[in-house]
C-alpha cells in the first residue's frame, strides 16, 4: 500500500516543527525496536506478526525522514517510556511489555498531526488491535496462575492488615497481635490454596465433561448412508438443520476410513480454555505462596519489635505500597492506566482495614 504524504514544505520548516518530526522519528524507531526485541523471544506465528509490525514502523520512519531531509541526520530522542519499553522487551519480552505497547499504540496522536498521513493514523489503530490480540494470548496463557497470585496477594495484604489492626486496637499485648497475625497468615494461605485447588479442579472437570468424545468419529465408516443420526449430532453442537444435514452427508461421503479435515471428528478439549484455567496445583500453590507473601507484610513491624501506633503506621504504610504495586500490575496487564487501578486497590484495602480498626477500638473500649 502506498502512503499519500503531505507536501514537504517548499521553505524550511520552523525549528518547532523540526523538533516534532525528530521526536516522531525517534518514537517510531523505538517502537520498531520493541517489536524486534519481542520477536527475538518468540517463535512461529507470533514472531512473524511482531516482525511485520516492525516493518510497518519502518514505513512510518521513512515518512519522517523524507520530511526532515538533511535534518534527519540528527534524530531526536525517544521518550523515557519508549526507551524503557525497548529495554524491557530486550531483557524480558513478557506480556507486560505487550500490554505497555498496546497502550503506546492507542496513545498515538497521528489523528491530530497535520504532517502525518491518514494511512499512518489508520496503521497505528490497527497496530494497537494487533498488539491487543497478542497481549490477550499472553494473558490467556498466564491468567489462571496470575489470577490466583493477584487475588492471593491482595487478600493476604487486606485480610491480615485488617486482622492485625483490629486485634491491636483492642489493647492486647504485642505478642498476642503477632500470634494472631501469624495464625491469620497460615489459616488464610491454607484456605486460599485449598479453595483455588477445588475451584480450578472443578472447572477442568466441567470442561472435560462438556467436551465431545472422539469415539463418535471412529464409527463414521460403519454408519448407514441412508439412515443415521450424524446430523443430529451436529445440530446438538449448534448447527442449523440444513448445515447439519449437509455436513453429515459430506462427512460420510468423504470418510473412507480416515479422518476428514474440517470437523467430522469431535474436537478434543479446548486447549486454549485449559491454558486459561491453568492446573489445580499451579493455582493452589500460587494462591498459597502469594497470600502468605502478602499476609506477612502487616506482621513485619511486630516481628521487628515495634509496638502501638508506630507498628500500626508502619504496617499500614508497607501494605499501602504493596497494594499500589499489585493494582498497578493489574492495570498494566489489563491494558488500562495503572494509576487508577493502583489507587482503587489502595482505597479498598485501607477501607477494610479502617473499619476493623475502628471496631477494634470500640470493642476494646467496651471490654475495658
């Protein structure tokens, strides 16, 4: 596809315009580097897609080079975000980078750039959707374990902070608060691990029970051509009456003792669905470990000998930092802005802890 470019100004462009063009050129080069670095850590179709995106960014680079002319010899510097993404892609190549690249493509401002072509603006929108789809693949592969990890860490942070502050507010001794926190850690981690195991195991068993059996394909050659129920099978799987009848006739006609490509055999269990759910032991271990890692944080001040309001303040501060981090990670992976997710996580955690702390004060005062 040829890109129609805006006319290059006959007179020398002003310095501000040159700086903008240089910045755009640097950004395109940085984005291309991200895709090439990611491609080095991929294989097969995903690698080809990423290299295709890198080639597209080269077309955009050339547009700004043509406009800059001799000024292209001194390109500008990409933003810190773009340079950081290129480094992350080169060093890690994870789904986090794809999620960041998705947001970068969506932020592309060529719609409002008079010196960019309509094709370039359209390209960037398509690039954003391509990266979104690639990131979705990565999210699906890690979603089962990641969900258990995030929920486990968040629950450990919030529940044990609330427990420790609630008990501490009653006025009991530091040793009691510490024992309560450790007990809450162990009880919660075991409960979360067991719950995730049962949940994921049940999901996989449900998926297996809903997956069509492959045994039906083995009997196709023995079916009566004029009287069989194969079309009923395809209707039960969602085909219309006409499509089911036509498909059944085609399968029987083509089936000469071998499988026919295109669906005469019931597919195996959806591998993508299994990937998304994860395994029961992976989910259980992730939930246990991450709950424990979150639940230990509000206990740390008491382990190091702090007491009273000092312990409460340090515990709340440490948990607040951890909540911001988990919220930001979820925001990045979901392709949305990390700050709102981080603040939401913080508000929910602090809200729950504040309620239990106030109840602890009331209960302690009533008992006293």
